[in-house]
C-alpha cells in the first residue's frame, strides 16, 4: 500500500505487505529528519533518522528515503506486522546536531494493518 | 532502569488553576523539551532547555512556564493564562547533538 498526498490521515495495508508512508517538509534549510511511531496514549518512539547529506538509510525492516529536490521524505516498512499499527510522524529540524532547538512535526499518518 | 518519566499520567484541573507537570530523566541528557499534542495532530514545541538554568520559548509558549534547576528535571507549569490547556503533554530529552527521545506523556483535562 502507498499513501499519496500530503494529508492522507489513514493508510490501510494487509499484513505481510510493504507500506510506504509519505511526508512533505516545509523548510528547505532543514537538514535532519526523523520518523517516529506513536501508539495510542503513548509517547512517540524513535524509528529511524536521516541527515541531509544522505538520500537513503536502512534499518531493521524500515527504510527512509529523502528527496531534497522536492522536499519529500518517505518511510518504507517491509512485511508489515500487526504491531506496526500506529500513527507515524515525520519531524524536521534545522540543527544538524539532532534538533537541539526543537523539532517540527508533520500531522501524522495512521497505519492500519489488516489481517 | 533508565529513561524518561512523566507524572502524573492523567491530570484534571479546574479553570483558573495552575498545574505543574513533572519530567525526569536519568539518561544524562543535556537538552530537554516540552511538546503539546492535540487530538489527531502532530506535536508542537512549548519550551526547551539545552543546559541547566537556561531555557528558550518554542512555538506556543504563551500560558506556560518552565524551570531547569537540575539537569535531570524540567517541570512544566500550565498557568491559568493558557486559554485551551486540555491536551496530551510530552517531554523529551537528548544529548545536544543527538536524537530526541520521548517520555510516556501526561494527559491534562480542564474541567
């Protein structure tokens, strides 16, 4: 499944499929980007990050892609599992050190995994 | 058991009252942050502190105050001047050159 557009609030995928969550960031000067996962009633959990000198970074079952030309960030989750159900937020910052001045968050995408 | 703790988990306040939300971390992080989250929305930065005895306003600081007397603690006071305080409040910490990690949050409801 794939989310399109900037403000699609919900993405529904079948268990085992790959998911792609998209995010457009606003500030062309932003140089550090983070994806967080937030389960209901809990604080955001760090998933993966990427700096502006890279265009791809891989983690365990997750890949982040950065396209600075169009100010677009995506999170790919391979072989989705029921535990992946959550709201996913992208965050950006001007500080290459990791956001010492605070992060700017997108509105989030609710990922629903169907059995 | 290391991490970031916030208390209480749920907090109810009458209109006109000030309330203080606690945030403690034992990760030896230099920087601490407070964010506010409204239903179906992303997080917005209230205040942050990069070092003890110093802090800066974020995007929505009006009606809030903070202190940073100890490295481990960054309490947030929601004052009566905050017009719409009902929200989910999240504290985070980081080394100044590293990723922010979040606590479990405090849900504040104004009665």
